[in-house]
């Protein structure tokens, strides 16, 4: 076959890699995939739409030889050493001007290192975040590319063709320099952690506080998804409550263990927020709660040791559902606010030039955190493209204030009833601190100066001061 036959190559034909290639083929591109596992190359070819040009090969060199120059190829392999191993295997086969994309969940610092390493060899390297799971990859994901602008120009037509579309606009855009694509995807995943935690807390409050069964929970979340809470995560939550277990007569959600797993991207968001530094306490809390869920034996012992509070939720079921709805809306806005504030700070501190108006547009479709709220944030950035925190937008402030009272009521009643709502509490505490002109941290500065001579600044004159406290 001629070298010019294939437009794009994929290394790693797992579910995501296979579906992205098939998506490209459906949009008229000729594609070739490599995997050492022959069953995966066969699965790629057998799943191709009739009339599309799709090939699977078991030799990396074969795939590279069959790509049109300059070659454009993507890796979808596990983050870490496997990515470096693939790059090492590729280098002898590539030529200057070729484009290599890492489409996995790599940490942005690894992407920075690889960009520099391959740039010295004349190879374009890009880190691209892809969100939307198996279905999104096949029918239209949200795509977050960053790095080499020249390389983006070469792959842009393909990425725009396969991305999800909202109002005829593809959910893909150049999101900044160097490791920006993977940085944006990391923060996306942190927001995802936060919103999932908040939804689980609302589930607990509706179950414990209002005594709702799974059918009723389905109806509540379904109705919420028809309103201002419309989002992918609320939509799938409604579906989950109806799923029957094929091994028992119970609903599946009731037989799933409460020990939550994670792939580590939420933890990266927490860690990197502290490096900047910027505060993302709802994301931090979501990571901590997943960690705490793993201590099942200790929690079981503690449940026997500590009695539940006597207080119960006193609101009527309808009133409680409305209040919990508003609390979820409030805290969801706060989760996005914290993630976007982190991107604003990282863009400046790490000189990645991340365009936040483009980020919220890219997140509107295809991705796990897609939500009607992103239209609100798009409008906010149209008013001020350099908004450091979306809570400073008047339109967003109006929405937050409209649900603030019910949020306070929910957090207070949950605390009295002993229902753990750490995510909601941290969202409310962040909000209260953010809207406070004078925080009590002047006392912390006094303490630091008292025991460690760390100095402080004053409100009535410039300069740095130290006091002999004893």
C-alpha cells in the first residue's frame, strides 16, 4: 500500500483508542491502528463502518511506514513509563516534522518534559485531554489539546471533525502552550470528582432525610435534569437508580460496595493546586472522602462505637427535595469556580496562556462535566475574558445568591442529623471566606510572628514588621 494511504495512526487499541479511530474513519479519514494484541486489531477492523478505510496492524514499524507524511499519530496507553517506552520505540521510525500526540491522562509535568525532549529531535509533541468515555470517543468527545501550535494546525481538521458539537461548534480548541492540554484535563477531572461527591451527598440526604426509595430518587434526579441542574452526571444518576441487579432481585446500586476507587487525577488536582497555590477545597474534600471510604473496617467499628445523633430532618419531603436541589446547584457552581480559578492561576504562573472562554466552550459537550451551567460561564467570560474567579461575575452572583439560603439550611440540618456532607460544607465555607473582606487570618499572622518571627504586614502603613511578643 502507498505511504500516503493513511491519514492518522493510533497506538493502543483499547476501548478509547479503537473508538476514536472509528470516529475518524466515519468522518472520511483513512486510519490505521497498532496493538500487540491481535484480538484488538481484529476488533478494530470488524467494528469499522462499511465503506470506511480502517486497518489494524501488529507491528509498530508497519503502521509508521503506512502513514502519510508528515505523520500524525496518537498514543492511548497508560500514563507514566508506558508513554516513555512507546516514544523510545517510535523515535527510530519517525522523521522531522512528524506529530506525536499523547491522548492519555498523563501528568502535565511529564508532558512538559516530553515536549522539550522531542522538540530537540525535530518532532512535534502534543498532550491532548479526551473526555466522554467509551461512547463519547465513538460519537463525539470533548477534546482538550495543548502544546505545539504548529502541530495543532496539522491535526485540527481531524479533531474538529470528530469532536462533540454544541450549536454547530466543535468541542475542541487550542487550550494553551506546552502541557496545557493535560493540565486542563486534570482540572476537568478534579471538578468531576467534586460534582460526583456532591451528588452522592444529596443521594444520602434524600434517602436518609426524606426516606426516598430508588424509584422516587430516579424521579427526583430526572426532574432535576430537566431544569437548571441539567448535566451528564445528574442524567446518569437518574438512570442508575432503575438498574436491576442480574444476580439478585435488588436494585444494583444497593449491592455495590461503598469503597470508592480512583485513578489519581483528582489527587493530582489537589496536589498541584497547593503548588500554585490556589484553594480548591471541594475537590480536596472529594478526594479525601474517596480515601476515607476505603477504611471500611474502621468505619464499621466506629458505627458501633458512636451513636447517631437524635436529630432528624424536620422539613417536609417536598421542601427538603427543593432545598437539597438548591444546595447541589450552589455547590456545583462553587466546584466549577474553584477549578476555573485554578486554571486562571496556572495559566499565569506556569505561562501556559490557557484561554478560559475556550475551555468552558470545549466542556459544553461530549465530556463528563458537561452541564447547562457552562452556557452561564460562557456568558460570564464574554463580559470579561480575564475573569480570575467566576464568582465575581454579576450573573453568576445572582444565581448563587438565589440558592444561598436553602444551602445554609441543608448544611445546618445535615450537620444536626449527622449526615456527612463534607463537600457541601466545604463549598459553603469557601464561599463565606471568599465573600469576606476581612478574614480572621490576621490572628494567624500574629501567631506565626510570635512563635517563629515570620513577620507580618499592617493595614495602616506599608512594610514588613516583627514584634518581640514576650
